[in-house]
């Protein structure tokens, strides 16, 4: 009965998914009530809202202002608007919509007659317009505003911002290209590529897709545009501060790339755009490139918590299996961008392996970027924390009494509105559909409205995931409906049980999905139980920084030890191979959390001494047995400051 062949998989739209309870309902509630308002207040306090008035400064801006923080301010407005739009799509709020409408009016008022749109350059640095595409983020800003425009149009039906960004896109297309009279250029910080594909899908206007395709194909071509524009500015190309165009994925034409490289956020946004263009154009070479880059990143350069980019020096990639823990950069935005790319890869190549990575990145390295209370943020997400170690590579406001802590804002606040828009839009990542096959991607309590060949139905999902693996679906339909329900069996799950109307089912798993195809009736139920024991995760032997250590995972959640539960000197803790690890609900911890407990050893010198080193002939080790308590990684640093560790010694 399958009608999947030839049908392209596409996400079930956000407005069709109503989150009814559980984990994501709680996180979205905090996002609506705390995070979105907190970010808006910071946009006001820092002048980002006022900047759209295009009022000139009382005094000339400093050099730092010219080339520093202000060049990306517009993107912060865009991401906040996108988060607000997703929230409005599922939870209408007149006050929030009024704030968003006022900001959109201000943005529209800032647009020039020729379509150019930027709150900084026309007022503060007009000679800098399009003069430094390598560094100055004009196209990056445009991309985030485009994403906001599409989201707001979908949420409210209002197209004012969409029309504004369409005009800006046309200005960009008129300025840059291979045609005579245009500059053969592209932005240093990719993001606009995926945004233009969103514009194309929302409007049906192919010119947006054509511009995205051009930006991808032009990137890295010789003679190098960034060399040309450097000379035009009176600079020497060899003096580029990043030293190599690998930093912005422009050292070679993209179709010649063989590995993920450079700044990790830029890379994953770019790769997401490549996958989008490949899907829309049917470009087999771009599809091949997408799979090649995906395999390199996920098999050689991805952390166990879904983070990417180990180095603070380039905020990005170094080389295969280089994964330091205490100094791991793993920017929140990079994990979010990886999740975006993973989602697109599934629709290019329907296979659960992409959604497995998406889930890992969302639940761990993305969510850790936000405090449980919803108003403080991490920029970097290390896998170990010790007093005095700062993964940002500088002593700044994120270190409190020597401890790495979340803060309320940054001079470069790209991560706060990014995690907010991910949480607000989580329904968009929950289901996909190809013909009469419905893919269940993320498990959480929700109701999804579906159209199967013109027949309408609702699928109700109930679960306490990720705290346990029991998931139930109920069909609500006016009549019998033929469709396939494809249930993702995550890569961490080795045993599962499946039943329909209480009758056990044995089905084959197709690319990571257990597919149930039948004629469904109103009231039919499906029960899926995913086994969620505590798993000991071993690193690849070439990851030198974690050799001989193990990480604890249960379901999609990675766990860690914190000093507040386990005492100091976590590097001396060892979990014996035969130690039994138990799971229990700690109802007093951060609203109720499943924790892992078990016997462990603290291995330290038997006698106290101030000596830095001791000879083994006169010293010995003592093993102290104690009960460890591990909590989900994403919740670390929400209590008393102290050490944290993901990778634990094993014996």
C-alpha cells in the first residue's frame, strides 16, 4: 500500500503541531515567559531596537564600534523576531505581537529606496557598505532577517517584513553575480543561503533559489574576491587576521571540499544551505558533497554531546579526533546549526541517522546553552569544568570566582536568541511526511494534524520522554485512513517493543524506522517502548583526550558529574566496570530530573602531602568507595558553582 516512492519528505509545519505537555511544554513555557522577554529587554538596553531609527551618533563611532559588535546587531533582532513568531504561531499573545509589529515597522522604515537594509553602515560607516564582505556580516544579517520574515508570515499572515526582505534580496542580486557590472562576491559568514531557500519555499519565487545557488557556487572561486576587496580597502590580503580563508569555508570552491573546516557555526549554516539547494535543484554533486561533509563531521569531529568546534582560536574545527574537554569551545550556536543541518539532511536522504544527531545536539549541547530558569546563557559548552579553566580563551564576564558560569548577555549575543528560536520552533522538527508515510522524529507529548491524500486526521502522542521510553499514539479520524507510521528507533536503543491496539507487532526497521502500514481507524492506538538503560559510552581510540574514560548516557541525554553532588577532584573519580548504575527520579532537583547513581571510587594518595610529586616507593594510593550522582549534562551549572566532568575514568 506504500505510496512513498517518488514522494519527497518534508517537515510537517509548526502550526500543525500542538505541544500538550511534558518536557518541551515546560521548556517552551519558560521560553515564552522568561527567555523571549529577557532577550527583548537586552535588545532595548543595548540600543539594538533604537538602532533601527537610523539616528546618527552624537560623536563619531570608535574603530571598535566600526568593525566590532555593531556589524552584527541586525541579526539579533532577526533571531528574536523569529523566536517570537514561532511562539505566536502556537500561543497567540497580543502584547508580544505588538512588540514584534513595532520592531518590523522600524525595520521597514530603515530600508533605503534601493532596497539596502542595515542599521549600522548607512548611519555610522557609509563608506563601509559592501566594502568588506569577508568580515562585516551584511549578508549574514540579511539571512537572519529573512528567516524572521518567513516565520512571521507563516505565524500571522502578515507579509510586511517578507516584502522588505524580498526587496533587500533583489538589491543583493542586483549588486552581486557573474553578470557584467556585478561583483562576484559572497558573504564571509554563511547563513543567507539557507534563508534564501526559505524565502523561495514561502513565496514560490525562483529568484531567491537562484541567488542561493549563485552564492554557493561562487564561494572560494579564483581569483579570490576577498583578495580583491582587501586591495580595494588598501590592505594586503596576506595580513588577513584569520590567516586562511578556511576560516570562512572559502579556501576552495565548495564542490572541492572534502572535510568540515573553519568556523563551526559558519560551516554548519553553510552546509545546511548546501543541502537545501541540493534538495530543491536536484543537484547530485551537491548531494554527494553534503553526504561527504556530513560523514566527516559526524565520524571524526563531533563531540559526544553533539557539540562541534573544539578550538576557541577559530571558534571551530581543528583536525580529526581532536576533542579536548576542559577547553572545548562547542559554541551553542554551532550545536543548533548542526541540528538545522541534520534536519535538512534527512529530507535530502531520509535516514534516521541524521535525526539521531539532531536529537543529540538539541538535548545536550544546545539546551546546555540556556539556564533552567531561562534567563542566562552559555556561549561555549565544555565537557569538563575546573576553577580557572575558561573555554572562551579569555578571562571575561563568564568566569565567576574562578568558575565558568552562564551570564545574561554577551558583547556578541548570537547564542541567546538562537536557543530561544530553537525551543520555540521545536514542533517543526517533530514530524516529517512523504506521501502517505508519516515519520515520527522527536518524541514528546503533542497533537499533530495531518492530511493524508485529502483525508484529515490527528495523531495524539503521549510520553514522559526523555525521562522514560514509553510512547503512545492515538489516531483521531472521521473514517478509515491508509497510511504508514514510521517510528524512529534511535541509535542508542538496542531493544524496543511495539504494539497496535494492544497486539504485539514484529516489523522490519527501514533506515532506522519501524514502519507500520495499515488502514487506521478512529481510536486505534500504537504503543512503543524504547529500552533506556544507562549506557557506558566509549570514545574512539584516536581521541587522545578521553582515552580510558567512559561517559554515561540514558536515552538521548548525556550525563555528567558535578562537584555539588560528588565532592571535588572529579578527575580522581573512577567507575568500576562491574559497578551497577541505577536510575531514579529526583523530584527535588530542578523541577524533577532522572539521575544516575552507583558505586564509584575516588583514587587519591593515601597520605596527605604538600609535595607536588611523590615517589611511589614512599607513597601509595587509597581507594575510597562512594556513591556518585550524575545529572543530565544540559542542566549543569544551575546550582552551586564547582567542578563538572562528562568523561570519567573507568576500570
